[in-house]
C-alpha cells in the first residue's frame, strides 16, 4: 500500500488505515525499528511474555535445577534450624 508522509510539527508521520491497524493489532504504543532501507512498525510486546510457558518447558525437560551448589552462610550454620 502506498501512502504519503505528513508533516507533524518538525517531524513526519504516516496515516495507517484502520483495517491495517485492526489486522495487526496495533493500538496506542508501537515499536519502531530501522531495517535496511526502511522502518518497521510493530506492536509493543508485553514484558516477560512467554516466560511462564518457557518455565514449564524447562521443568518438563529437567532444565530448571540450580546451576551452582548452595553456599551456606554463617546464619545457615548457627541460627537456622533444619528439620
């Protein structure tokens, strides 16, 4: 689809038709990324999106264990009562 850049103060903008916005799910905030000879406009992803599913997959594969052995502190050795 061909469109024109419109002047917005010292900047320029692009009018995006509503059907295109609806099709890709763009709302208020978007991300802009420069690619070779162009700009990509994409929806802002939710922070930590997909982390829950990734944790479940890691658990199913047995990849959710500690990387290092626990290190005891003075508190663990003298004040903590293990049962």
